[in-house]
C-alpha cells in the first residue's frame, strides 16, 4: 500500500505540473467538498463520469494508482475543471504599480498606452512587462473598459500554453496597469525586420505557425476569440532551433459561446481582416483562422496576399473581399505545393469552407515541418561565415538534408522583404 501511495504521489505531481493546478488528494478532498461548492459540483461530476467514488474508500489509493484511471482524471480536470476555474474574475489592485515593481526602459509608446519593462522591488528578477493605459487622453474614456476586458480574458487564459501570462492588474490616479510575462526577443514583426527575414522560410515558418495555431486552439477551447492575430501580436520568448511563441495583446478579444455570431463592430488590423468582417455579414472565431493564414502567407513570401498597409484602404478592402489568392509569383517558386495548399484552404472567403484548427494541425505541411521540397533546393553561399547575405536557391537533386538545415549557422537568410 505504501509503495502504491508513493507511486501515486509522483504521478499526481506529474499531472499537476502538466495541468497547471493541483489534483485533489485524500488529505484535502474532504475540506474541499465541505468549504467549496464549486469543488463539490466538480467532485460529483467526476464521480459520475468515472462510475465510481473517488478518494472516499479504503481502496481509493489502489484505484487511483492505476495509470489509466489517473489519465482519465487528468483529461477530466483539463476539460472540466480548468474552464470552471478560469471563469473566476481577476481582482484589480488599487494603488501604484510602483509599490510592487520598479519600472524601467520603455518598450513601446502610443496615444492610448505605453509598455515598459519592470521587475520586482524585492528581487529585481525576473523581468516583467507593464502595459499602462492612460486614463486621460484621446479615447481615454474607453481605457477602463479595454483594460478590464483584457485583464479578465488574460486571467481566463492563465493556465493555457502559448499565451503571454498575466501577473496582475493595478489602478492608480493616472493609469490602468497590466503586468505580464516579458518576452525577451520582442514581437515577430520586429524580429523579421531586424533580421531581414527567416533563416529558412518554410522550416522556420512551420515551427512558428504550428505554435500560433496551438495558441489559437487554446483560446477557442476557453471560449476566447482573439480578433487581432498579426505579426506584432506574436511574441518570442526564444528563437533559433527552439522557437517559443506566445500569443498576446487581447485588446480586441471577445468571449464567445459555440455557434455565436458577432455583428456590428469591426475588429482586427486591415491587411489581416477576414472578408466577413468587412462585409458586415457577422463573424465567429473562424476570423482568427483567416488572420493566421494571412500571417503565414507573409512569413513565406514577405508581402501580404491582398495588398500592403500603405495602399489605399478602399482598394485593400476590395481585394480582401474579392481578389483571388496568388501563389504563383517569383517568391513562390521555391515554396512547396503542400504549403500553397494549406494557404489556399485557410484563405477561403466562406467561413464554413475554411479549415478548422484541428484540420490545420493535421495538414501534411505541418506534419513534415516545412521540409517537403528540401531535396530539390540548395543554398549557394560564400565560404566566410560572418557574412549576412540573402540566400539564392537553385534546383538540385543532390541536396544534403542535414547540410541544408545547418546552413543557418553560416548567418545566411532567405529575405522576406523584397
């Protein structure tokens, strides 16, 4: 019995780490059922679903030690308990954020808010990010509403992977503050501009896009429509061979229920907007899929599918609603057919014909990691290693796969800006 309990304790710790919350155990389950009505409801639901009493009998330690039963518990808690916990409201701390954090350098500044790096007074480590909404400015009357919406949505998503983590909300006489996780590599737009593009367009884009889609899936599973998927709202905690992507900026986000249609308002950034938003037909969470498709198109070829931001807005809107997606230009000669297929199936103007998150993750291009046409292209580069030049491709049947993937060490890049 002692051995079973020891093994069970290890498994419980493992699943607790995966779920981001503790599993019930024998020591605190009685207290939870007595003091927490929500805990009693979840306890009853779990007992009913598994078909046996949980943690109430002398044999429970043996029952729970079975890996299959513990896996069932983990699945149940992830699907039923975490959404329940996430509906709890975040509390705003009254008082200056500087009572708790030291505000440091400015990361970004605009008319409605500014973003600064900060760190705890006590430890000066780690670094966090503080987004401060001005109370008195043009449009400042909506600052409190936007702040509260973003605060509650980020709180709801606090246990999800691939989402910028919220640390707390503060209010003082001048600002509403959101303190959140700091992503040291900045946003994806600045990364692409700063580095002149991606090292290997398809391989890197597939790594990035898979994590973005997983983050969108987490949002939709929790009933959150992001509403503004774009390069500037994708943040990088790390780059290189171990990309770590975080989705952030939930200022345009909405809480939705299955099948809900939104009408009357326009959300998002114009080059990424879905046609149903512009046509005022009503929209649902499928607009996030469209925006992700536009983002992938931009990563692979370096420009937007329907026109650049600087172009006339009426022309851009017309192109989004009616222009066919073009994957035949010069930049697309070295892009695989499966990547083109994925883009064409995402950028469907009818939302019901658009690929779902699950279908995207099961697509051949993502499964192959963007390496379908790797055997027919070979980068030609100079012998010196410190040169930063664009990569020119030529057809080749004798390409060494490992050699091609390691060519990033030579500081060569496939430029996205053309």
